């Protein structure tokens, strides 16, 4: 079979695959740029950043080919692009559950983004206790000769959700996907505890924000006449200058 493939055909196939994978890297970079802009905006305008961590990855070619083979997908770029939508992935870890949904809405509302899929595993956790918000976002990548629309999987979760998912992932591969029943139960209990922790932290955050709004209101009330004093002094000093010149 391989004897029938010419060197030019092999070279062309490699070039096409490299360019295919490069688009996913560029799409990931685009998403990261959008998130960093939101981070800077929050820091500058609100002195607050809801994002704790950002991680990203593009599947290796080896990993992608294993998935293609496992799912019996034709070894064609169009088929791979259509059937596998987590080649590029970005994970955002937030402080609170409310931050997760706020950030999700901000990303979905951007005009150049198309939402291909939305799965809320926070409101509806998986059977094992897994919680996270999953989005498949179609990102435009502007190349030298065309625009490619590339899917990127974005996962948004809290610190507690991320901690649980990281541990579950390690156990999952430690036992080669066959986790003992007793450990499954303990993982589910840990998921319940992490949910209660998120809810308690959200409640505390709301109380803190209420106190801050009250304090800010009092500060603004005390300072609301300062601009008026400034203008009064400015006018008074200006009249003095005019009188001296006269």
C-alpha cells in the first residue's frame, strides 16, 4: 500500500496535516487573547479578577490519531474536523460559581464567536460527581489566503471543581479506567463536599460584596461635594487674577 505513495504525495499530506494542526494552535491563541483582555479590563475597572488560572492545550498528532482510530473516523481532515471538536482546549478556573456563568456569557456574547455546544455539568453534574461548564466555541482564524472557523473546547470551573477533577483524572488512569466501587463512592462524597464548599464560598462572597457596596456608597456620599469645592475655588482664584490684571 505505502509503496504506491509518491514522495510528493507524502510531502503534501504532511504539509496539509501541519497546517491543519496549526489552525488549532492559532484558535487557542485567539481564545487566550480574549480571556486576557477580559482579565485586564476587570483589573483596571473593578480592581478585581474573577479568573484564577488559565490552561490550554492542543492534542498531539499521536493522541489525535489514536482517537480517530478508536472512534472509526475516516482519515480525512474534513471528517476529523467535523467529528472531533476537542482538538484544542482551554480551561479557565474561577473563584466562584457566579464567575463561571458571568465569564461564559461574556465569551458567548462576542460577535466573532459562534457557540456550537453548551453543557452545564454544574447544574446537572455527571453521575460520578464531575462538575464544570463546557462550551464548544467556533473561532475565526485569519490566515494568509482564507479564514478558517475552528472549534475550541472551553471548560470553565471553580477551584474546588478543578481540584476534584484533577484527583479523579489521576485515579481514573491509575486504575486503568476501572475504579473500585468503594473508591467511586468516596469520589462522589468528595464531589458533594466540594459542591457544599462552592456554595458556602459563594454565600460569603455575596456578603462581602454587600458590605463593600455599602462602604463605597458612604465614601461617595462624603465626597460628593468635593468637585463643587474645586470649581468654587477655581472661579474665585480666576476672579482674583482678572482683578489684578485690571
